């Protein structure tokens, strides 16, 4: 099966380019969106994004929240039923290859941003609990194929190109140990608009930055995947 993945569309900013890129792929079986679907919490832009997707693709759409989908409006995002939003939870997708398990979360940071530290006193605890929750979900997921979808990166290795001093506020390296131990098939993230390293392997797990500003196209991954770096389109 062919999975397409993208992040940081920031509708309406990159919507037209994203639409063209999605049409160029042809048939896909599953679309994963790793957060920041809209610009600055403008959830009223979601119908435009969904319409653009549905002109090309009619299958399941699974997404996680990004930092530009604000917590206070999550219920507004969930009103758009075309998109299945995951928040520290798993979704099972039935395919010809059997069930695929998708775990979705905004992700965690090694160091909360200045705004978060100032305005969200519980944020350190929240990030710690997210790491533990994703580890537990991976431990209990029994599907043949396992995918993790987060907005923030699970490693610094795909952040090269971004300002190095900001890496702790863009990723959580605690996930590297979880990846090495749990070995999901693919870990997809966004957020790294300037990331120059598009993909790395940790054991048999492919970690891919699918941020549209960084990649300039919609990433596709064929599953089940073979060992070794994928060819991305």
C-alpha cells in the first residue's frame, strides 16, 4: 500500500502548492497529516483543505495537532469529520495488507518554548507524560505495521538546517530510546521547515520529516517497507 504524508501546509499559505503536489502522486491508500494544517489556528480554513484533498483522494485522512492548532479549539477541528484527529491515541486502519496501527500526538519537546514556560506551568509534566503514553501505546499495539505520527521531531538528526540552539524546542530525543526499543515501521513528523535531512533510520524504523516547506512535495512511503532508506517521491 502507498501512504502519503505531509505537514505544515499552513492553509492558506501552501494550499495551492500542496494541492498540485497531491494530484501529481496518483493513487494512494492513506493520507497522514503531521500538524500545522492551518495558519495560526484559523480552523475555518479546514474546509478549503479538505475540498482540495477530496478532489484527488477519497480515502482515510489521519492527522495530529500541530502548534498552530490551538488547544482551546480542538473541538472545532474535530467537527470536520473527514479528518481523524489523534491525540495520544491509536487508530486502526484495515488494509489489504492487514491492520495498520497509527499512533498520533503533537509530540514532546526537550525544552518547552519561552512562551510555553511562561504561560503553561504544567507543560514539563505534559511533555513527560506524552513520552510515556506513546511508549505505552507502542508496547500494546499488536498490528502488523506500526506508524507514529507527531508534529514535533523525535530526534535532532532531522533538524539539521534549523538553528542548532533551537533544537531542544523542536524535538524530544527521549523518543530515540523508545524508537530503538519498540521499532515502529515509520515515525513521521513535521515542524522542521528548514530541515535539510529528510529521513534517517533508527534500527529498522524510518524517521521522516514531511514538512512541506522543507520537502516541497508530498512524501510517499510504500508499506510494508524494506530495510534501508526509502525512495521518496
